[in-house]
C-alpha cells in the first residue's frame, strides 16, 4: 500500500506548527498505525530530517500513552480501539490521512503530536483516591460488595487516561474522564467517606485546568477506547449536585 | 441560596441552573401549546381561555397576580438560562483555542451540535412573537382582547409570518430534542437504565411540540381556520 | 544420562561465597519467623525526623509507585521519577491474568507454606528461600491493601472475592480484575501516590529519565536525570535510592514489554558497582500473536487462560501449506497433549514454549515464516457452544481479530512464544539492597523471588510486596542506622556523573553515522533471540560473543541521531537505551554460557534428558550468578551466592 499522510509538525511548545505532507510506500495492511509512523520516521532519518515525535508505549491498548486525531477522529474512530491497535488494513491503497495532536487548552502541544496531559494527573491528585494508608486495611473479605456494584465500578475503572474523550469533545471537556474515576470509587463502600469532598475537589480542579463544559453530546463516549458509558457523567452530576447542596459535608 | 451560589461556580452547577430553568420553560411551552390548540374550539372558546389566563386566581388574589407571578418566573428563567448559556459557551470555546484542521463526528446529533444556535433563534423569535401577538406593535389591525382575530389576521394577512413561526418552532423542537435529555443527564436523574426512557421523552417532546405549534400557522395558512 | 555429555564450558575460577558483598543478610531462625523477627530488630526513624530524609524512587510501576506512596505516607521526603508522561502508564499496567495470594478463601488447602513451595518449585529451585517465604507471607496483606484502596477485583454473587486457578498451582489463589488486573492494581498504587503528591510528601517528576547513579563514599546518594522535554541534565541527591525500573526483555527488540521499557537505570547502576544477577533467566510466554512481518515493533500477549479450552497443534507433515480446516484429524500433531499427557495444553510456560519451538524448528510451523502453531477452539466450540466460548474469551478473540484480521471463531488462532519477563536483575539481599549500600532494587528490576522461571500471577504479587511492605521497612532501617554524611551538589562525584551523562549524549549526537537506532536494536534482537532465546547451545553462545562486541563497535561508530539534546528527542532516548542493551546482551550471553545446566527459562541443549526435557544440575549450579562490572561486559567477574535449601528438598520438576 501507498499512503499519503499530512502530519502536524511543531518544533516546540512555543513554535507555530503546520501540516506537512509525506508519502509512505510499502505499507503492509498488517502494520499498526504506529508501525506505519515508525516506517515514516525511518525514512525521514535516512533523509536527514527529524522524525515525527509521538507518544506511545505499551502498543497493546492499555497504557493510554498513544493517541492522535486521525482524519478528524480520536484514535481513528474505530470502535474500542486505541491508535496503537488500529491497523492499516482499515485504510485503502492511495489514501490520504491527516494526523493531528489532541487539541485542548488543558493539553498544550509539546512537540509534533506529543501533548501534555498533566491536567489529568492534577485532577486525580485533587481527590481521585481512597485515603487508605498502607497497613491500615481490614481483611479483604470483611466487606462484601454486590457483584453488580463491583462490575459497574470496574467498567468505570477501565479508563486508561488517554485523553481521547477531551480530544473528541467539541468543548474539550474532561467530564468523561473525571466521571469515570468518581464512579469507580463512588460505587464501592470504601469510597463513601470521601465521596462528597472528592467530587467537589475533582470538579473544581477540572474546571480550573481549562477544560470546557459538557453539553452531553456523547462524542467522548463514542471515542473512548474502553467504551466508558455516558451514564457515568450523569452519576458525576448527581454526586456533584448533592455534594454541593450538602456543602461538602458527609453528615446531614 | 448559598448552595445556589456555590453551584454557579462550577460548570456543572451552571448547567444545573440551565437545566432547572429549561424545565420551567419546557413546562411553559407545553401548556402554551395546549392552549394554542384551543383555537380549534372557535373564537369563543379560544378567547375565553385567553381571558381566563388573565384573570386566573381572582378574586381570591388581586387582579393579575398569578399572571405576573408566572411572567416573572418565566422572565427570571430566561435571564438565568441565557446568562449561564453565554458563560458556558465562553468556557467551552476557550477549551479549544486551536481548532482541528480536520474534524468529524461519530455520535453527535444535529440537535446537540446546534443547541446554541437554536437557543439564539428562539430568543429572537420570542421577542418578535411578543410584539406580534401580545403587545401588537408588529401586527397591523391588532385587537386587544381578541386573540382569535389576531392569530387569524397575523398568519393570513402577513404571508411571511407563518413560515417564520414554523422555522422558529422547528428550532424549538430541535432544541428540546437534545435539551430535555441533556437536562435529565445534567441533573443526574439519568442512569444506565433510564437512558432510553429519557431519550424517548426528549424525542417525543421535540417532535410533539413542533407538530403542536406548527399546526396553527399551517391550518390558518391553508384557510382551514378563518 | 546426558550430564555426562555436558561440555566443558569455559569458566572463571569460582570466587568464594565468602565475598562479603554477597551476604544475603537473611535473619537467622526458622523461616516462618524471619520476617517478623527482622521487622522487630530493624531500627526505626522517628516520625518527626522522616521528612529530613530524602528517598529517591526511580520508576512508578507497582513496586516504585507503591514504595513512593508508602514512604510518603510515613513522612519521608520522596522524589519519584518516571520516563512516561504519567506515573499511571508504567508497564505493570499491561499485566492481564491476576495476582496470587495465600488467602485460602476457597478452603482448598492453600497456605503461606504452599504458595512458598509452589513459587520455589516453579522457579526451578533457583530462588532464595527466605525472600520467597516473605513474599508468600505478604501476599495476603497485599490483597487487603488493594481492596481498601478501591481496586475492583472480580466478585461472586455473594459479594465476596472471586478466585481462579493459574498455571503451576493446584489451588485457586489468583485474584483478578477481568483481564486487566495489572491495570487496576497500578491505578490503586497510582492513586495512593497521587494522594501523597497532593500532600506534598512526594515530588513526582514525569518524562524524566534516570541516566546515572551518584556514588559518594561508596554509597548511593543520588541520580542524574534528563528532563525529556527540555533536555536539562539534573542531579538529585538523597539518603537512599530505590530502583524499580522493570525488566529488560526489550534486549530482544521484539517482546511483550512496552516500547520504552529499558535496562538503562539498572545497567548504569551495574556499571557503578551493583552486581547483576542471573541475567540469562528470561521468560518466554507461549501464547503470543506471531510476528507478521519485518515492520513488527512489539508482540502482543494473549492470556494464558486460552490454553484452558484451546488445543495446540501443527500438521504432522513438514511444510504443509493446506488451510487448517483441510488438515484431517489424523494428520495433526497435538504435540503438548502427546508429550505431556497429564498436563497437556496446560503445561507450564517454559515447557509449552520450548515444545512449540521444537515443532517449528522441525519445519511443522504454520503461518508466515513457519513461526507459529495453531491454538484451536473448534473442539471447545462443539463441546460448549460458541456462546460459552465467547463469554469466556470474547475480548481476547476480538483483540486477536483486531491485530491479525482473522476471525478465531472460524479459523484457529496462530500463536508463537515471545519474550515476556526477565527473572534476572540486580542482585539484592534480604533487605532488597544491592551491593551498593543505599541502593535498593524492587520489582522486576531485582532478581530475587522467581528463580529461573516465574509462575503466572506472581509478578504483581512481588512488585507490590516489595513496594508496599518490604522497602518501606528496610529503607527505614538503613536510614536509622545512618553512618553517612550530609552531601550537597558541590561534591565532585556529582559533577563527574553529570559530566559523564552530558558527554555521552554529546557523543550520540555527533557520531552522525548512517544507520538508525532501530536498525541496531533489531540486529541486537535477532542475535539474542537466535543464540540466547528459548534454547541455547555452547556453540551458539560463543558465536554471539563474537557478534555482540562487533555490533557494539558498529553502533558507536555508525549510529545516526538527529536533532539536539535540548528538546524532546525520542531518537536520542532510544540511542542511550540501545547502547546499554547491547552491553547487557553480552553479559546475558556470558551468563548463559557459564550456566551449563538447563533450569526454568534457561534451556541448554547440552543439558537435557533423553526425552528432550530440561536437566538441572544442582551439584554444580545451585547458585545465584552475580556479575561484577569491570570496564566492559567481557571483563565482568562472576561471583556466586550458594543457595541453601533448608525447608524444601530439591526435586525434579516434572509435568509429564
């Protein structure tokens, strides 16, 4: 296969960027999208041109490092698939592909396709945990948890923090990410004592980071490689509103 | 009140304000639509209903009390709804200062993407509509206290009025098609299990209100009502 | 028996076990009391004084993340580092199957003693008893800790925790969270770490790579790092350094490890005096998706659980190019069932991998290049129905189809073994301290608990035991014992280490040769896989010892690294890692050559039974091989830590 790609090239955070067109020959349909970028980079180096920088690590869809906009869709738009798991067989010989970095005020570009997603870590630091110090735990089976709760909690906990939800949202909102963590912890009995303060703090940090608001459009959930449901955002809203009305207190 | 002020500090809180005020306005348009359809009862029925709205609550309450309470609630709702919308739109636009060169949507409905434009359309339409049928300055031959006459005249003497109304109520229908569901989600009433139910109610609201509101201008235009 | 035919392998004169630096420091007394006795005997640091002590933690996977969080909770001033853009992305996240713990919730006869025994046996009797016993003891606390942090383990309808069984054990002791156990455990550790970051006890440095260790007065006192965004080279000083930097499977280029996984931190420490133990012990996982072409950048593991219902086979005929459904039943070789009738398709990882290699070497392999065997679910689908198979393995089947474009419900999967885990690592004592005082090593980066072969669901257990429980105790003891002075960045050793790092970076950027870093890495991988992979021979290993120095030479004269050191430069990062991998490769080959027996993941063709099974040689090789660096891998000197088995009797591992 021969592929033409338009890649966003940007030297550094302060530099201005532009789309640059490259031709990649000898693309095999069995290659992953990132392996196609590897080939491009090998070509560029042999021509003494700097390779394209992009984030990637596990290449098996779980670490959440990779993620670019491919033809206007986060991770390329294939159901439940990260960029590293997207294969070239979903393209045709002669296709022209546009590749851009995630775009959000809260995700500034570092170089080429690499962005800074540190805002996600800040959100977690502001409350995305259960304060259980090492050694303080009772026996693991001392509190049974209904299977349904545990399963739903797991559904939310699967979030890989890749940022596709933000990238796909017309408002660059981080609500799906934040709601996944809130739901994961809020559905478990261990998460109850800090439930109200957690949601207030995490939402405040999310808003302060410069993400847009949610307009319930659903692009986030459709782009999510782990198929995190939009209903978790409803749960976040419910938690936030009740915590706000309670003034963050866990006692009536 | 303290909670309401705190609410206004987060994007979710602002949206909750929009959702609550939206539901108030939604309730109003449903009642309004039902009232409109009373036009099929003929001039007496329709005018009597209109009169009832102005005197409801009397004589237990001073003249016009309920009418004005409703008007104030509606006006406040509109102000809060629009203010929050403007603030949120600014936040949302600031969320992505550099646009994608190429962007596609996988999931978003037309209604969800045009919610704001629908809102703007409805806002200006409401002003026109008040001048047209309530105050009468936009309707030559307006007769205070004879709404049946005003409606028939409005749509039959001004040929462009009916299309304007139809477009506006289409915008309203589209706005609610997404807005009603969105309000349920924003207020946290929606769960996994209610997702389909609320989507259904939203679709029904959008289509139903459009149909209900568009009926009157169409039947007048077609000469069915005179 | 074939021991008689064991070739005379060139060996250095053994260095006596009395080498003081190889003292395991395991406390005396009965095995069951060692850890509690040790905990009591260890010195403590007053809580109010802890913030005055800085602990450097490199790596934020299960071991590093858990250690940094726990030390932060205790009040130490922690500086944590990771090369990823977020601590949550360390490769522990990719572990699928589960985590073992001797909870005995099934009442099926499990106990600390049994988990201890299974782990020692699984490791082919090449691990240290005291460390493994402690691991088994701590396993129960790990599950408690993780549950209290909100790790959503699988549960039964009763609400109690679910378990499943895993290879190498006859009890159900594996706790799991669907196929994403590593992810959930790591997110638990990451959330605990995040809490400490917010509390100000942990200063987290992402996108920061450790490039050297600073030794002052014989003790590890700090590290040199490169900020991967700005390129700034910085020194960080502290009281102790913890390396929790993972394994080195990427020496093979293709492995199931993440692209960024590297040996640099461990290798730099080795070059500064830390002994490297058992580098040749690598684990090859049998169920990976085969290589599809030269473009391949990494391999993807399919959970071992697939072998519960899938049957492994190849055509009996060599080079049989028929599609699998055209091969009649009697012309198929179900080689695992044939060779290991009692364990069949569930033979342990090392054995199943080697069997697959043997049939492929014999020309019976399937798929591109003949490097694959079938994993066939048609019998299971007939027996259980397609829906049951879908319920059990649906997500794995989907993943397979996404990668290969083939539908495993219709055609058999193709699998091939791939490098997955390295049991070897930096040598540590019972306190997890390396031969450099003040430098501790946790998780896959150390050599300690898995011997020559790791059992499934044990890596997560070890990482978290080290991070949550062992290191926070032993670090306290080290700090409280003291005996070292205050240092600051004006010390000449700091400037020396910083300059060495800067010079090396400058060197990479100025070679300006003709070949890319990846091309060298690929070549290294081919050599290692060919000669130091699933089975090893004296001849092959000796050949590798001529190829690797030549490759190193070529690398340093012909590599091309573009761009500058003052920006995000991914080629520069790779260059440093590959340079270290080439050196490590040489040490691995030397270690493999030195170990003339077959044990666990290390199979020497010269040491096998008549049936082709691994033949261990306890008389000569019942030791940990710990290598000391002297300028060059070819000059490294072997030290031996003799393994003493007091509570377990050495036995042959049989799965027939």
